[in-house]
C-alpha cells in the first residue's frame, strides 16, 4: 500500500479515479493487474474497488482491462483454496462471507467462483455447513 492511499477522501471520490489508477498500474506493471499490485503500488486501498464495483472482476472490467486474465503460474490449486477458506473460518469462528474472504482471506473469491461456480458450493467443498 502506498502512502497516498491514506490521503484520499473516498466520500468525494469519483469511480473514474480508482479506474484510472488500475489503468496506470496495467501500463506500468503489465496486465493483468492483481490485488497485490494495487496493495504495493496503487493509489487506493483494494477495499475501494470492492465497495465501489462489487467485485475485483467488475472493477477490472470497468477499467477496460480483461478481468479473466491471470499471470502464468498464478493458478491456485484446490487444496490451497480449501485451506485458505478454512483458515479464515477458524479466525472468524464461522464460515466467511464473500466480502470477508475478499478483504481478509489469502485469496479473493474469484478462484473459488471459477472452480465451484458459487460461494456456497465453495464453502461446501471446504466441508462447511451453510446456514441461511
């Protein structure tokens, strides 16, 4: 996270500003832009993108970037995904929500959705009972 992130007043921030920062990161660091790039080199906290655009996928799409792109070698195997969601569940004392996984988990929910299709199915794969 850059020092600039703490200076932005998000209440008055237009959607164009964080999207422009994603485009800048893509130009400087190459596509695809990952959350790690935003944390290390971005002007805005990653949570800004989730609050404003609902998901990292949608934020990248709105910025004109290919939201499906991943860097070679970045695919996470199924066991790592399950371990990460279980670790966060232990920390929280319950199954995490999608937003909690995005904000506090080792991985965003994107690989879970790619692999299992829905968040409840991903939690089920991790052996967690879903309570409505």
